[in-house]
């Protein structure tokens, strides 16, 4: 019998691969749109900023977005496909991203700082975590990241996972309410009431006065970096996954789900070291924290593993 050409012999395999990739192969770039003028004006006014511009993605950036999308848990891939109205990349933003809900559509818009695509994961988290200090320097600062394994990723991995956790929370409801505009429909049985009195106030015994004075990215007060070691010590035994997540219950959930999944799927572990005059004086490792233990069942239920 004459041999069939190789391509014909392989055709059923190629077809089945194509079909299986199509069934899970949503293209996240379908959601990326050029930001409309009125949305740009709204965002500038919300941030108290000016000079924001639409960012045109390069082909490398488009590849990175698709690659990052494929690392997400299915539930967040579905959140992007079904519950996101648009993703806008905006030049000029100095923080990572903002997710906002359009109540009439019950869908979300995500505004993303394109710098997250070109900044390493460690550099991005280090930048974010130091924005609460008035006096961070090269030798006295937090050094954050996800260890050696995290070196091949950019800040976008954290940003996209975190923002889609907010989308999931907005639509599928995990925390009591994500923003004050949702107070007419509170999720009264949210597990986050165990540790939070309200959206920004932890229950007695869970909070720390130092965090009450600060806001990340310059959106409020700062503290001296001399408090950093104490804050990291507090964080390790708190129910929160990061100092950023300890500022409100929505970010508490988004940070926790993000670090759970990065750990589960990619073996990454969020770590923060405090350097004082170049010496390591305190350290936080997410996988060893109280938060990692406390929230494992919830994250496992949401992510499916
Ligand atoms: Zn957030």
C-alpha cells in the first residue's frame, strides 16, 4: 500500500488540536479598544491627572497580552470574555490599573498602564510597594517580587490577574460590595465580614494604625520607611496577602486570589524584603503567611484547583 503523504496522515491530529485550541481560545485582544475621548476625560478627572493618551500596542505587547491571558484560571478567562466591556491602555497613568463597572450593562471597563507590559514583575511590585513611603531610597526600601522564577514575567501578569479578580468580584460577588455605589445590594454572607467591619476598616485586632495613614501611588498620605520592618512583621500574622490588600476588602480579595493563582499555576511566591541601609531587616513570604492558609479553600473553590 502506498504511504499517505505526512500532512494527510497528520490532518486528524492537527484538526483536533485546532478545534481544542478554538474551544478555549478566546482572543483577549478583542476587548482592547482605543479609549474614547469621554472615557479619557473621565479618567483624568477621577485621577486628578492630565495628559493621558491612548496607547497603541506593539506586536510584542499584543503577544504578551495573549500569552498572559493563557496563564489565567478559566474563571478569570471567562470573566474577561463575558464580563469585560473594554480594556483601554492609557499612556500617562502612574499606577497599575483601574477597573470600573458600567451599572447599566453590568460589565466592567479596565484601564491599564502600559508600563506594566515592559516593566519586570519584581520592578513593578517594588515600585508599587514603596509608594507608601515618603523617604524610600535605594538602600532603605522594600524589595518585592516573586523570586527567581518570577524574573521572566512582567508586571502585567500581576496587573491582569488582579484586575480580573475585581471583575469577578463585581459580577459574581465575593466581597460585600466592591464600591459604595453597590450598597443597595450587599452580599451579607460574604466571608470578608469576618475580618472587615466595612469596606476600608478591618475589624478590631486585624488592622494596623500605620496603614490607616497611607494610600498607595500617592493617592493619600505616606509614612516613614523606618516603620517598614514593623509593618512586614504585622502583615505575616494578619489575614491580608499584602499591605496593598490590607487597605480595603476588594483589594484584599484581588491580591489574595492573584498570589494564590500565581503560586498554584506558576510556582511564584510573592515576597517582600525590607532593606535598611542595605541590610535585610525584615521579610514577608506569601506562602508562609496567615492569609495563604486562611483563604486557600475560597481560592481553590473559585479557581477549580
Ligand atoms: Zn485593585
